[in-house]
């Protein structure tokens, strides 16, 4: 399967890495970037490895969640492609952010 990062997810990835560089330095930011990219690449072989809870708002729309440390990769499988929609801090109300809802 092909894995494609959508615009919003790419921007979120970039912002998170910039934050990490400022907090812990380039070396650790690069290691964390590698961890995220490795998890995303594994979706090409194991696209259903993320959580899909059909009873939730995300699940109703077919979104899956793959947790990487305190972050969550939000993606959807469509045909032969895995589309990565978001990379969010899982400690925050990321579902509200994704759907533009008020907590």
C-alpha cells in the first residue's frame, strides 16, 4: 500500500519537530522524527494496525489512530492508499481539534 501525508499532517509534523528541536535539541528531534516516519512507513505493510473504534466520531468516518509516544497519527485507508490526515498531541482534545468542535 502507498502512504500519503496530507497537507495538514505535514504541517503538524513540521511544527512538532520544530518544537522538539527547541526543547531537546536537534539530535533528539531527529530521533523522534525517525520514530514517526518509521511508524508511518509500517502502515504500508500493516494498514490496519491503528485503532478503529466504530462507535466514536472518528470511527464513524473511518479514521484510525496510531499512537506514537504522546502523539497520535490519524489516518484513513482508501483503496490501496493510506492517507495521513493529522499528527496530534494525544494528551489534548485532538478529536475536537480535528472536527472543529468545542469541548
